[in-house]
C-alpha cells in the first residue's frame, strides 16, 4: 500500500516526509477514516521522536562522531548523522536475527563474531561498547542500537 511505501522512505527526502505524512493523514480524514488518519500522524511523530533520541545519543559520543565524517570536512552534517541513525534503526531490526554477525571492540581490537545476547551482556559493564554488524563501514555505541531496538518495539505499528 501507499503507507507501506511511505514507511520505507526509499525515495523520499527527510524534509518532505512530514508534508507527505500530513497529506496521507488528510486523505484518510477526508475518506472518513479518522482512526487511520490519527494513527499515521502518531506513528510518524513516534518515529521522529525516536530518531531525535538516537541523534542525541550519537552526538554524546565524540569518539564515534569522527568516523561519521564521510566527506572529511571535520564536521558531521545532517546527512552523515541521518546515515548513522538509519544504520542504528536497521541494526535494531537485526538484533533478533540469530544469523546476524555482530562484532565489538575490546581494548581497541575487533572481537567476535558474537550473538546479540553476548553483546548485551558485555554492554552491562560498558554501555558505549562499540558494536558493528556484518562488517559495516561504521561502528555504533551499543546504547544507540539498544535504544533503537527498544524504540522499535515500543512504537505502535
């Protein structure tokens, strides 16, 4: 459906999402389905709140910020931060995947692979434990992926 396409955000710029979501909600309202209209708005609002919370967590980790600077201009711009948030959300979906290959950094060295439950155990002592999924080009703090995972579970679908 259109809502599923919108939810995937494949070809929709972030600044246009709010407008499009509003228009979809307005279409549902005009079609007489107030519940679907409200659900779309609430769902989009919850997603944006989660994204904001993840941005804040990532920004609080200066050691991780350097690697996000893909264009080498010594600052993390909006697109680079959004890429990290998108990665955290995608990785959160894989925490239940037993075939996922997780790595972590210990004493500056890559360790793993390990299942997510082992990563979770290690992170009890070190919430900012650097984690990586399937050899991705970036590492994220465990607490960011865990927050994305918790947010995804709590979000109404």
